[in-house]
C-alpha cells in the first residue's frame, strides 16, 4: 500500500511541479510507512522538510483523498535519523493550526518531539511561565490550576504546551491528555451540533486528566462555544483535572469574552511570556545549532541575535535560512550572507515582527470607509457620524491587535477603560443581530489585513 500511495504521489507532483523542483526536492524522498492514517516520508535533512512543509504538504494531502488512500496526515523525518535506533530523536514538523491530539493511557504521544522542556531556553522574560509549566507537569491538577500563559505570537507558548504534554505523560502514564487549538475546538463543536453528536464531543474533553488549549482568544465572539467551554471548564476543575490555556493577551484583556469565563481563567496562575533579551536570543541560537549538529561562528549568531529581537519563531527562521543557504550553495556563513538573509527577512516581515496591524492602520481604513478624518476618531465629538466609526475602530483594534484596553484608549485620544469596554460590547452585540454591519466589519478586517503596515 505504501508503494502504491507513493507512486500516486510522485505522478501527481511530476505534473504539478517544475522539473527542476521535482528533481531537487522530490526525487531524494523515500516512503517509510503508512499506519493509522499517518504517511511517513524520509527526507535528506530538516531543510528539505521545511521546504516540503511550506510548498508541497497541503496540496499532497488534498490530492491523497483519505477515503481512497487512507492518508490523513503527512509526516517528514530526517533520513539520518530514520532508522529505529534514531527514531526517538527524529525531526517532525510542527502540527498545523487546527491540530488536535488526545493521548490516552498506553498510547504513544502525539506531541511534537522537538517541543520538550530540555529544548526550551529559559531567560528572565519567560522564567516564571517555564517554572509554572514544569510544576504543572509534575503535579497536574494540584497547585497551579488553571494555568494561563499569555504573550505575543512566536514566543514559545505552544512549545511549553507540548512540553507539558510530554512531561505529564512521562510522570503520569495512566493519565489521558488532550491538546487542542481553540479554533479546532470551535469547529469540532459546530460539527458536533450539526451531526447531533454532542455526547461524544463532551465526553472527549470532559473526561481527560489534562486539557491543553492553545490560542484561547479564538473563543472571543463565539457565544455558544464560550458557553460550552464554560461548562467543560467547570466539569474538569471540579474533578481536579489540570487545565492549561495560552492566549495572545491577558485574561482581563479578553473582552468581550464572558466575564464568568475570564474570572475562571484567573482562578489559578497567570504567567506572561515577553520577547527575549539579547542573552536569551543568543542562547536560543546556540542551543538550536547544538541540536541540529551545526557549527557557526559565535559572531555570526550574535549578528542574528542583535537583528531579530521580538519573535523567537522569526529568529529561528532566520537561522534556518542561513544554514539552508550555506548547505545548498556551499558558501561560508559570513556577515554578508547574514545581512542578505536579514534584508530579505525584513522585506517579507517588516521589523521582523509581522503579528498584528497597527491601531493607526485600523483608524485609517475605518475613517476612509466612513468618509471621516482619522483625527475624528480620536476627538470627543458625540455626533452619530463620529461615534459609530469610532466604536467600530475601537472594536477592530481590540479584536485584531491584542493591545490592552489602556493602550487602545490612549490611541483614541485618551479614552478611559470603560469607554473602550463599552465600544467593544456595543459593536459586538450589534454585529450579532445586524447582518449588514457584520458583513461590513468582515470587509474592513479583510482590507486591514491586506494593507497593514505591520
């Protein structure tokens, strides 16, 4: 079956990729196994895996229909680690956003093997979050429950969640652990409603020993999903089951999420993760080189650490690009090469931190569509022609940027906390009952995302 699926894949890629790409990236691959829907393919190195993940994986999975081939997921491992004796250290790519894993007693872990505590670099900006996660994995449901970790994207929150999963299973092999992204949680809920399968949905998440939820801010505005999760939270908490949540903002800044849900997030321990300082960034690069078996001059790593300051994912991506360039071209890792990669990086992601649009950009787009000046959104005028656009802009700033209520208030002419909360609540409520306003807001969001100056 493996050879048949691989032949089918090869034939498809031969017709969908340029011949040069096929020879360079596909010809060296070897199919390894197809078990329980997981199709495993051996690749020469991690850089090969990166390219395949970005350029090939989705289209192959779409082509290989599960009902015809049995393939539900595609996994890449390094060729040098593909033998049984090296399998424990093999490289597996990070799951897609909607990834859901439920690991039951006696089963092998579904967590990313890279994301363990030993590979997490601890510094002053993440020490408390790291220590809290470690404590939770050693004594789930006992002391730090729930544990809420927040911070901007790309700072290691998902790494910590997977590390908790690995360590919890190691320390408590009898425990059932579930990891789910909040977006996937909402989609599963909607499917369960549609298929009248709520009993199975509830059993899946209310009978686990440890529930790990990534990007919980995605629940904002999903009223029925919020209510369902509220009851799931209570059920687990009452049974002393561990709950760990991550978000791009603090619990108090999750409005208009239900107040009763926010208050429960604050029952246990709340830990933030901030961008790493220079020493931590340098340590991250050194450790990554160590694990990848790559030797680079320390001054080269320092140049990278000085240039990419706010996002670990971008920092590691710049190192991956550097290593890949040197491996594929045979060039030494010089400052010129580093600067070339950094220049390209900044062209793709200005300021190396493409996370969210600025409030100024949101104000500009909203003002244009309402035919008012952006300055009108910041003044104290209460005419209808100004109040609605201002409230819409505040609502979009709250939902798209992850800024605190205080920061948003300052950006709108020094509005106080209550004014921001009122605007967000007002527009959120109107959007639920007015399909025209809801459609208009969606249109604004699309334009902001397309034209942002991150």
